[in-house]
């Protein structure tokens, strides 16, 4: 300690302590914010703060590495100049400002997701225009920046004199070299032997998140954006064959029994083939608990509620993930979530087994219609290379836009474009399949004034109510179209508004509505089978009476032998929920858990491991990861009754 107080490294000590104090204040703030959800025994609280302190120390060492390099290379004669003290004080001011900025950013992120930085935060760094624009429209940033600068200046005014005086302290080259060598060794050991995925201090996920450090998690998430399944997860020997055994059914049997890597199934249907148009609407963050049927008493969705009694509604439908791209992946490719980022954003995501290609082979014109700019999250590229034409904000004329925010045009403007595009497709004589993605039900929750009785920009409830209003307007206008009698509207969500919970996968936060609406074609019904987004593509194709070959993991919910289960997950935790409420979860590192979920009250409790269900979970996720990584989920062409890979077809 004397070395740190009597050399230039006194300056490092102040930088280090500042980091630790800010990290502690952040953790205390989150602890208070999530107090009702945290496990609060003395042991649990001590674990949170002791483990958190260790992560804070390690993170500060990483974070201050450039500053340590500066202290190493600045020669003694230059360091002792008075202007050096001024420069280092200015550096401290900027450093303090960065910590205040991070503290506020972490708070906003926690407020939204109740977790530390993760893959979402990494994505936010990539898509800065949309994210920064969203923040500007949601918060008074000039005021916030001013407050941050005043706070940083105040702290620097207090600490700065100690920083400045440090420039007079002598430090030999040998001392600097020795300290730097130890410092580098600590960094190397930290990188090699400490990984936040290895340390889970509690069964309560809030406690685990509180024990971590946001900056550490940000760089950790960036580093591990794709996880090696065999390294991080429990595995099953002969997983491919076991997965095929679990997935096989009378209405969706595997074509090859010899090749364990060939997951092509022949999907049968008992429905007659009919050329119905399909308009699939995935509403941004449309949680099940927003609608009246699932207990909401705020009357936020009167239009959607009224449609339920006139269509086919699915009571126990679940999102596979917590992000838009996860929903798109499951709905379009019928594949469960694989560890790491969504396939929509990965390399080698072209020409995959998708509903787009199957419908195209059956004469459909497919379009992906998005309210914003489709380069965000790589959506345009993914859909353009998997059987769809693209229509996004760039294709809309200014005269057709009555309201927009940083994310895109309002739902009404988007739906007007959907109607126009449907008119064009109808006149061409081809049936059409539209996948529509909205943005209004997302922060900053702004929308045209005067449409609903909640002012724009005041919160989620208003956005939900406007979203519902726009749905009502769409159905009203579509009812006047000639193509309506031959069209099915499918209205669901990409994911829930929040995924936070006390368990790794909070089942309630994956529960979303699913409605098929087509007067004259579908009789009203309520279906209470446990199912998820991977089942949507097979269900649509079954409804259209199309028999096909595909490597889909889902199955038509309408089929008589539908295996009631739902795939739910996030970028690390992978779950399988069965109809009895048993939820098995596999997680890094080699973790496996089993819970019982009451599907009426959502009460969740740990239960004994059930070997068969756990084997099914592992085998299915392991096989999906294997197929994608080895290019085996590529689409197939049909040529004289044989399936051949597209690359072979091109040759």
C-alpha cells in the first residue's frame, strides 16, 4: 500500500477506488430497485456484495489497463512537469464522466430488462442510430448530459487536487516495470481462469445479476456471442438419433432412417389444398398479459379481445426467445433457439429451410414488411435470402407517412402499406404470404395523438392501446377488400415486453397471444395445447392444405398427434416445457435444472430431474445447434422425388 501512496501509482489508486465506489453504488441501486424479487437472507446479501466486489476489482483492472500503460511509458522528467498534473486531472474528469454515463446507461438497461448488459447491449453498440435516436426520443438527453457533466466536475473538484499533486512523486523505471508485469499477469490469469458463466451464486436470477459487473458482462457477451454447445452444455451421446426419435410422428415422419444427420420430414395434412392468402402480423412486445382473456383489467385491447371470439385462438402459445430476431427465426425457420445470437444475425444464414421457400414452390408471392429500416438486426438480408421480397421504411413515400419515430412509421401507416401491397398481389393473380413486423409498441411509446385516450409517449399502456386501435382499423379496412374472403390474418407477437424473473427462464414472460382470423374459412375455437413459435410455420402450411418436405422442428398444432411442448430460451438458457408444466432447462456450464410450472397461476418450484424429459431437451437443442453449424439446415430442392442440396443443384 505504501508503494501505491508514495509513487505515481497513487494516481492509479484514486482511479481504482473511484471505479469500485461507482460499481458499489450501481449494485446498491439495483438491489433497492429489485428489492421485492431478491432473495434477502444474510448469506444471500453477503454473497451478492462479496462476489460483486471481486468482479468489480477484476473489471477495474481490465478497464484501467490503458491508463496503466500510460503510467508505464511516460518518462519521469515529463511526468513531473506541472502540465502533466493538469492533463491527468482532465483525464480523471473524462474517466469519471464515463463511469457516470455507464451507471445511468446500466440503470436504464436494468429498468428495461432487469439484467446486466448482455447480447442486447452488444447489439445496441452496433445499431447506434436507432438506439441513440430511441434514447433521445425517450429521455431529455441535454438535461441528463448536463447533470452528468456537473456531477463529474464536482467529483473532480474534490479528488482532482490529489490527482494533480501526484505528478510530483518519483517512480523509478524498475518500479514501473515490476508493477506493470504483475498487472499484466493478473489480467492474463483473469482471462484464462475467470468466466462469469462459471459462477452462479444463487437459484434466484436477480441475485446472480446483482453479483455481476455490467462492464464486465458487456465485454464478456461480445467475446462469447456464439457458444460452443459441446463445451458449455450437457450433451447426449447419439443426440441426433434421439432427437429424431423424439420428433417423429405419424403426420411428420422422417424420410431417412439411415442417415442420422438428415432431418428431412414429410409433413402430411388432412386438409384440402386451398389458395388462401396469409397476413402474419408479429406485434412488437405484445405480451399475453396485455389482453383481457389473460387477466388484464385495463381494457387495453378491445379490438383484439373482440376478434378472439370470432377466430381460432391459442391459449398456451409461447415465444421461443426474448428478442425480435428470435421470434423471426422460430416463425420462419421452425427451429428452436440455439446458444448465442439468433440465426437471423449469424453468418451462413442464407438458403435455409424456411416457410418462404416452401410457399414459393407452391406459387405464393412472399413479402417481409417492416415499419423501420430492415438493415437493423440484419432482417432484410435474412429474409431476402430465405424466400421473401423486402418492403421497409425505404420503400415508403413521405406522403404516405403520417407519423414516425426513430424506430419506424406508426402501425396505421404500416398497415396501410400492407393493404396496398395486398391489392397489388391480388391483381397479379398469385396468392400472397406477408410477414409484417410492427414497432409502435416499443420505447419511446410514441404514436399519433387523438387515436386513444392515453397521451403519446407516456408509457407502455398507451402504446399497447394504440397498437390495438391500429389492428382494429386494419381489419375494418381489409373487410372492404375483394381479397379478404380468401385471406387469413394471423396476429401474434415477436416476444413479451419483459423476460425478467426469479428463474433462468420465467415461463410467464414467454406467454404470448396467437390468433387466426378468417371469417368464412375458420370456425371460432379455443385451442389450449402447449405450443410455441416453432410450430407456427407447420400450422400455417397445414391450414393451407400443403404437404411438403422440410427439416422443421415444429409440427402443426392442428395435427392429431401434436406433441404438446414449447421451446423457450434466451442466448444462454435453453428450455423445454411440456403440457404438464414440467420445464427442463440446460445452461452453461453443464448445468441442468427441472421445474414445475403451474400453467394457470405461473407459480414455479424446483422439482426432481426427470431423465426422459431432460434427454429430450438436450438432444433436440444439441441437434439443432449441430445442424446449423454444419450447414445441414440448408433448404432442399425437389427433383424427381429426390432431395438434393441446393449447392448440388447449382452444379
